[in-house]
């Protein structure tokens, strides 16, 4: 748990407040998208585990007026202009895919699936890691059902025993896989982002 006093000294937290982002994690996606050239104008992007909406705000800026962003979370997300919101538990994969496809309309496939989903932390690092793995695995399964060929994927995972399994799963489905820790991640954080580009199926 991050103390409020620490947040006030956090430069990304301050910038998020100044620039109107709902969370400091918005800068993580900005850094990932810039480095890996993941999200382009006109793209269709699905943001899984999106609450409170910082990543969706960034994604909408990147796709522009002709792009589509669909935000999914089990928690209610306050409306974001020109962003479609789906109330769904991403571990209920089939129901989530069905709800997303209903919003795609004439568009058959998605260009990028992004996930900053995090479990409610228990303080038990092994348990929290496993729950993080479950969420990331669900995100990958949903991405596999939605992505166009050569589409992109990014998901957060806490480091631990299941990390190599997840990384291997991503590497098998994408032509390019990479683990990355953006500058906006806190130095003490166990989180890492696994990126996949060039969806193969």
C-alpha cells in the first residue's frame, strides 16, 4: 500500500493530477506505447481491468477520433468521453468476449488488447502473484479471441513462480515478446509488463 505522503512526492502522481489523468499508471502506457509503437491512430483497443480509466484515457488520445476504445472492468468506471465501457469480470472470459464483440459492430477484430489489471492485494506475495497470473492469463485468452493477425498485447504481471509460464505463453502466440518495466513503475514494485507484437493466429 502506498502512503498518501509518498504519493504527494511522486512526480508521476503529480503529473497525472496536472494533466487530468485518473491514475499515475497512465504514464506507464504512454511509455510502453511509445517504446513499442503499439497503438496507432484509428486502432481498435480493448482495455481489460481498466478502472479507474487512466489507460483508457491514454488509449483514446492515441487512437484519435476515428479509433475505438472499449474499457472493461468488474468495477464501475466513471464515463470517459468517446470510450465504450463494459461491466464484466475478465476471469469470466466467454462472457467478456461476447460483450466486447457486441460493441465492435462492423469491425471484426481488435488491434491491441492492453491490461493493467491487478488483484486486490492481500500482503501475501505468493498469493498476490498467483492472482495476478490468473488475471494476466485471462487477459491473454481474451486477446487470443479478439486480436487480428499481427495485433498487439500488453499485460501486467507480478514477478514470481508463474512468470516464466506466462511469458512463454505470450511468446508462443506472438512473433515478438518482451518484458519491460516502464520508468513510471515504482522502483520497489514487483510488477513487470509482458508485451506481445505480431499476433500469429
